[in-house]
C-alpha cells in the first residue's frame, strides 16, 4: 500500500513531457519532496495512505516556473537614465556622466549583503508570486572579488531563506571596471586567476558566464574564461550575439555550454553548433523590447535545427527591468511569434535544461522534484494570453506547500 505525504486531486495536469502533456481529471502524489505518482484520477490505486489530501478545485497544475537568466542582485536605480534617453540624451553622454553599468557597479560596491538582499526583495517577490520555483542569479555588478562574492552570497541566502531553488552564475567578465579601463586583458587575468578560483573554493559558483560582444569581451578573452571554468569542472554559458555576431554561440557549443543567451545576431553556423552539442538558446524578449531592437532572433532556423528554446526575464537595471515571467511569455508570443506551447516549454522543461537541471525539474514525472504550481485557468495557453495579474493559486516547492 503506497504511503504518500500528500495527494492533490480534482485537477488537470500539464506535465510538459510531450507537448503540454495534458492529463485531465487527474491526481498527483508527493512523498519526500518528490513526485511519487501521477495520472488520471480513475487510475489511482484502490488502497493508499495520504497524510494530506488537497482539492484542486478543477484547476490546472504545471511544473514550477524557471527563470533561467537573471541579474537579480544589485543596488541602485537607473530609471533616471531611462528618462534621460527618452528626452534625447545619448547613452554615451549618460556614461560620461557616470551612468550606465558604472552607476550600478558603484552602488553595488557600496552596499552590504543585507542592503543587497533588501534591495532585491521586491523583484524576488514579484517573480515568486507568479509561480517561479527556480531562479538563476548572476553576479557581474561588482567587478572585483569582494563585491562579486557579496552578490553570490546573497544569491545563496535567497535559496536558503525563500521558497525557491537558486543556481548561481559567476559573471565577472560582464564589463571592464573603471580601474581597468584600457586594460581588459589584465582584467581577464584577474577573473581567471584570482576571482573565479576564490569564489569557486567558497562554494559560490554553479556556472560561469561572459558578455562576449564588441562592447564587452572578445572571443579570445571569452575562451580564456571558459578554459578557467573547465579546469574547475564548471559549466559555461554566454551572453552571445546580442548586438553583433562574434561567433560566441559556436564557441559556447564547442565547450558544451549549457546555453547561449540573447542571440538576435546568431548565424547559421552558430545554430548548427548549438544543435550538434545540445546548447540551449535562451531568448530574452524583455531586453529586445526595452532596447527597441529591430533584428529578431532566428526563431524559424532554431526550430528547424531542433535547438531547444528557453525564455527568461533577464531582470537587470539597465536593459530589462522586468520581474514578470508571465509577461515574458506573452512578449515571446507577440513579438517573436512563438506559440503558447513553445513559451511554456521555454520556462519549464527547456529552462531546466538551460540550467543543467533537466533530470530534476521542468516536467511532472515520477521521481522528479515536487515543484509545481496550481493555476486558476481554463487551459495552459492562458498563461501566455493574459497581460497583468497572476492566476497562480498554490505553489509547491520540494513537496512543501508555499
């Protein structure tokens, strides 16, 4: 006789294992933080023990949502720059006045860990209220060992103190800090030889990222960071082909990278390399929208090549101050012309793959983590349809009712 911690009945499942993977009039059982049984309610064992039985009230249940690309932890506010740009002030002039990423770096360097945690709480709570159960959080607004460590320690605290899984990514090679102006190779030496080994030794790094772009770091510098990551056994990912084609996606794929992100200027060669090595394409419609980009990522070619496509908010102060993964879905459908199914896959099963977690989360299957959300919707496509508000009713993380 099976003995379960909890059983959820009178609901419909979108398992995300084969398309939506719909099972209507279903039930799902949880034991020890994992899914122990799921299927049609009519197929429930005739004899079982469930410590708690919940009525799903005819709602839909999906895997917990996954935001696989965020810069959630930072200090400061750059809405003044947004307003200035809309009033005709050039970005270069804003930068000369101490704005841009330097503004965020200065504010973040001046903040304590507690300051940073308090600053990111409104952003975090917005994401959690929409059913997010897993977050990737990047560093990259410190650009020195002390502050990069502070950001990553706050990310770890979020994973301990709030009902969400957190994967941390070291993005020390996000920009050249002011004290290294004109000496980008020297800064990459610091990233590879000092910062990454120290932060890894402290247990703060799950993956390594680089901003490979004309205004960021060259492919050669990027590869140096990738080699340093590989020597420590860390997976890599990349901000790639956002503003120009630097061949970053292909480079990431050759290192069996988890994902290449942005990809507006992705080439056919880059797509082929990603398809060959299983690198996920992470599209970020919030940044596309906020920057008023006009070149679309090559969605049709990615589909044709069978490259998994994930979505994320890219929550950051400069180019995507977005804290809604549901709005990200809608933007992906309306701007990029993705289907609602593709959008939901993009924040569940494909997002899990982009974090190297596809064996644990992202789908509803026996043995996977019991991370799921119950929604007051008529069909799964509603999650990409509505704009504003959250139909999330109940969230469960590792079998714990939040």
